[in-house]
C-alpha cells in the first residue's frame, strides 16, 4: 500500500479517523493525503439563489478556502512530526463525488473515512457520505467508527463474509495481504439463508481453498451461520468472537432500492463497531 486518502471535515469524528490513519500508515508505510471538499452552490447566479451577490459569494468562498487550507496544513504539520509522509488536497463540490475523483486522480490504494450514526430523514433516504461514496468509487474504502480509533493497532481476527458467487471472492487477495500484515486469522463466514450448508466442510469451502491457493498462506477458519438476518448474524458473531476488522465486497449499486434501503454491505458499515473494509466488485 502506497497511498491512503483521508477525507476530513474537521469534526471530532474526522480527527479520530486521522489518528487511526496515522496508525495504519506506521504499519504499512503508506503516504497519507488529507482531503477536504467544500460543499458549495455550483452556480451562484443571483442573490436570490445564495442570499449573496456573486462577488460577495466568491469572496466568501475564497476566505473559506484559505481557512480550510490553513487547517489542513496544521494537521499535516502535526503528522509530519511523527515521521509520516503526508500531503494535502482541496476541492469544491459534493463530498462523495469529489472524494471519488480525488482517489482516482491520485491513484490512492485506500480511502479511509469516518462514520457516525444518524436517524434524520435525510440520512435514511440518502445515506451518509461514506455510503454514497461506496456507490461511486472503485477504490477500496475503510470506514472507522469514532468510538474505536485505536482498533487498527492490533487486529487478531478478520471477518470475511462470503456468498457462493465468484464476485465475493474478489476480496480474497486483499484479505490475505491484510492478514499477513497483522498476523491475523481470516474467518471465512457464509450466512446460509436457505439452510443448504450445515457444516463448513462441504462444497463451497474446499473448492474455495483449491481455487485460491493464497488462502493457504495464512491462518484461516471456516464458519457457517444459519438464518435470514444476515447483518445481525454477522455482527453478533463478530462481537462474540472478537472480530477486529471486517472485509467485504459491494455491488456499488445505484438502484433505487439500494438508495432507499441500503445494501447489505452498507448495513454492515452502518452498524459495525469495528472498522469495515469494502471493495467494489469488478464485473467480468
């Protein structure tokens, strides 16, 4: 891993994410890129639109830009004192789109972002910035809860939810790499909604190991959970078995159902107390 993009909004949550990203950088040697996007009206044509005359609006945006640039530079300066390579970037626009664009142009290996719990209607209908980001970026996203900024200091078990599709197996190379980095055990978890697989020694898992020899390079455990509430089962298993990091794939869907309800990947991110690494599926 060479580069980690860290979006910040100068909230308590993003400050904690920066500290967690600093820990990850020490572990991997990756450069950190602190990024802030100023949410702004795209076309301030009149005072009726913004409440400001165009010139006053431009002056306000310039002042905001200077203020946020100074804050980014201060954060970067503190990080550099610990010997970590760090740079800063800024843009103007909708946060999730600007983050996705920045990760593409910078060729980031990972986006590391915070998450908070919300119950407002806006959040329920549109999702958090993190969830909207997952629908538009091809860069893996690591979401971190504000309650667990030290979670990445030591990861002993990595939870890997898998289904019977080839697409879900795309996470394996990254999962094996992270397991090696921490010396962690991979827990390959399948939630058997239809009750077809009553133990971990039938069909899917032996074939999985044969097709993916990388899995043999790390310690791993095979787990079958039975039931219909997939996310609830995963979270309960994680709490009971000390899962320190979840790694999963996502469809990156923009369909209305996903926007209104959220995918299973988004549900895990929303409710997990532990960091969640999400990699978008590449259609073949």
